[in-house]
C-alpha cells in the first residue's frame, strides 16, 4: 500500500534548471563545449536526460555562449525543453535569475544542475531531492569529498549543519584545506530561491552573482520560504566522485569518456560478455549484447547496435546501429545500419554501408563493399566485390572483382539476382537488370540486359592469340652478342679510370 508520505517522496519537482550558458573557452573549440560527446552523446544530452528523470513540471536550459548550436541540439534531442537566455555571463546566480523570469510563481522544489557534468545520473538527483524533503530544509547541496579540492567551492559546516559555501578564489587558507566540495548541484525551496536570487550582490573577487550566496542566506536565516517548517541548509554527500566531475577541457573530456566506458564494459563482462582487451574496446550505452558474445581488441560498438548470443566481433571492427544475429563472426569490418542474420560471416576488411541486409549463413569476404544490398541465405561474396543497390537471392556465388554498377551519373538503379545464380569474376552488371534464377554470368562479362533463367551470359570481346609473338619480340629486343654492356647508357657507371 502506498502512503501519502511515499507519494510525496516520489512525486516530481516544480522545475529543473540546467545551466548551459558558459563560454567553455578551455575546450579550444568552435563547437559549444556542451556538444562534445561522452560515450557517443553530447554532454548536454546526458544532463537533460538526468534532469528529465525527476519528472519536473518545467525543464529549463539556460543558454548563452554559442546559443544557436545549443538550441539546435535541444530542438533535435529534447524539443519539449524550454530555454532561457543569459546574454551576459554574470555568474550562476544571474543564470538562475534568467531562468526564473519565465516560470512565474512556483511552489515546491527547484533543482539546479549543470550541462557539463555528464556522469551525474537521475538516481543521484532523486536521492538529493529525497534528502531535501526528509530534512525540511530551504536548500540542499550535493557534495563530495575529494583528494584535491583545488578550484572547487568549499562546504562550510558547523557540526552537521551547513552554514555556507565559499568559492575557491574567495577562500582563506583554512577554508582551502577543506576537502568537502560543492558540486554546484542543489535543491531549493522555490520561494526561498526566488527571494535569495533577488537579494544577490556581486561584491566579490569576480564581480559575479553567486548562487552559493543564496545558500549562505538560507543558512543564516536571511531568507525564508512559504513553509515555516523549512529552515537551514542540508547536504547530501555522494561517494561517487565522478558524478560531480565537470568537463572544462579535452583532458577532462578524455578522462570522463574513459571512466564511462570502463563502467559500461564492466557491466557487460559481469553479464556474460567476453571483452578480450578492455583498454581498446569502446561500447556506447544503448548497445545491447547477448550472452557469450566475444568482443576482440580494437572494436567499437556504437548507437543502438544489438548483438546476438555467441557472436564474435573483431578484432578492429566498428558497428554502428547494426542488428547482429546469433553466432555471427565479424572481423576487421566497418558496418552502419546493417542487419546480419544468424550464422553470417563477414570480413576481414569489409565495408557494410546503410541498407545492407545479410540473411542467414551468408558470407562476405575481404575487401567487399555493400550498400542498400539484400543478400539471401547461403549466398557467398568472397572477395573484392562492390554490391550496391542489389537484391541477391539464396545460394548465389559472386566471383572476385564483380561490380554491380548502380549509378549512371544521374540515376541510381537496382539489380536483381535470382536464387542459385553464378556471377563470374570481374563481371560488371550495369543496373537496372534482372538476372533470373540459375543464370550463369561468364567471367569478364559486362551485363547490360536481363538474363533468363538457367542461361549462360557472355558479354565480352573475342580474344586474339598471336602464336610466337613473345619469342620474336625477345629476339628483336636482345642486344648484339659482341656488344659491351657498358655501352648501354641505362646501366652505365662513370668511374675515374674512364677519364684517365
């Protein structure tokens, strides 16, 4: 049975404000810092997804620097999100004030978080909100204890009570020795937050409006909410330091990517997947792997790729948004938006482009490229083939060097090859044509018209053999028997004796 108290603990918050207006200059990039990816997703997307898990009535992203890029990403990834513009970056307090302007009179909690903390997850935010509700405080801050707190704001306590937060640049020597740091992530009582932001001053070393000053006001009783039972400031400490790790430059971006990937790999290994070399294997979070899958060194699994049980992927293979069946083997291959049926063998050095569908037990060999190609069960394309815009039936053999020419410079057309047909080496099939079942295309042919069932198609110029030509050619080119090899200027070496 669910009680009223349980419901209040699990219900959504009034608003989540995601701060995303900063310059990100240390990233040294023409792109917004927030669009740089962690595990294949922009940092902004990680932040929005974590915030959405709180079921907020309002989800606001504060934009500023390179706002066009940030807004374009939001329009694609989270069109329901509202944006607020911070035209000038005057501090975190000013950013929150910009967000509150469009939200009217809020009742309940407002969560403030950042768009450059990609490892922060919904569970931690829920725990933070739960701690805030349990303690009946005006504000609750997410904290962590770190070995080196340089650059972070320090949490000031009087016993268990939080009495304030001081920024690193404003801290004295004693305060800088404190290792409990402010993550910058908070839950506020909405009314107290609005009153605190309105009372902010920029009388500090940076000349900015600090959101941390609102925390100090709440701690000292300078502001209050609409609920008289709420007072003071609480703290919820996380033991997972990575969830407070912000990304300001590419070194930090690399560290966070590596840690995120390490966690993903560990999850799959504990679920029954063999990863031969975790240091060179990358798996994105939406990938799904079956039991007893083996991933060999140098492989990357991206997007919504799914792999069936018993498959062996790699080494040096990249799969993006692919559907891979059971007991498939893919070696040294790149594939995007491809479907591989059970028992398929691919590689090495194959390129499966979007629209490739390989039915059960097909074989794709070395240096084969496919695009918008459907190959039937048991079909074999062993090596050196281009198969673009082609539908190939079952049990077809395609010889080395064959090309399915699909474009005449203006129009892309499709070729159909029936069951049991044979395509010889170095055959060029010029689309659009239909090769009926059982047809045989002789090696070296250029096929430009339909071939009936069980027919032999030969389309090549008749060869010519000149008997004895090579022997006569060698006699004509041979040097005279008494000639001096040094007279052949192609091999002449000039020495000092030649000029004495």
